[in-house]
């Protein structure tokens, strides 16, 4: 195992032990919120991810999740929460990150992930080699995507 791999493993373990964003969700007044539950039957992971968006600016005001599952799925939800928080993402910004993450996870190492877009979430790039774990890694990101689609149609900008 390379030094980078073990560094990544540590990061994943750390996030699965002390997850960011895990906890109860309360939408701020005046925000648009959505909640989505995702289940991964091949591993048993489940996540409910809730998000609140400012209807005028599109800024993500709050994101919380709860769930249970393998360390990959839990670490991934935590890394996603950290990314949204640290970069103060808007709904559109988050969508861009979701696309980049999906490309990394489904790319099987074919492309170098963009750490400016993905931050610490690049730690999950090793997952791309294990087809069985792809769903684990994608779970929270897919849930956020579903939330944002729901909010979009509420904002009237839905595609
Ligand atoms: Zn899993």
C-alpha cells in the first residue's frame, strides 16, 4: 500500500468514526427543504439526507443526514457534508461536485479526480476499483441530488 493510500484509509476511517453533518435536521425559516432516503440493498446501507436551500440565492443553508451502513457509505456522507459546508456551496455548485464525484467513482481510475472540486472526498477514489462498493460511495451523493431536484421543481427552475 502506498503512503497516499494509507493516508486516505485513515481519512475514511476518521470520517466514519466522527461523521460530519450526521444529526437532526431543522430547516431554517423561509428556506426550501427536501429529504430523501436512499437504500443500498447489496450492502444494507441506508441514508436519509435532508437539505435546506435559500430560495433566492440558491445557497445550501443546511445539510444533515442520518443512517447506518458500512464505513465507506458513512464516510462518504460525512465527506460530502464537509464539502458542502466548507465551500458554502449553492445547489448548482453541489450539482457540479456530484457530477465530478460520480465521474471519479465510475471512472475506475481512468481520470485523475479534481481535488479542487472534491476536496477530501478524493480519498474515496480507490473505491472506483471495487464495483461492489460503488453504490456505497454514491449513496449520500445520489440522495443529495434527489433533494436538489425536488427543491428545483419547488423553485420553478426544475429541468
Ligand atoms: Zn456499503
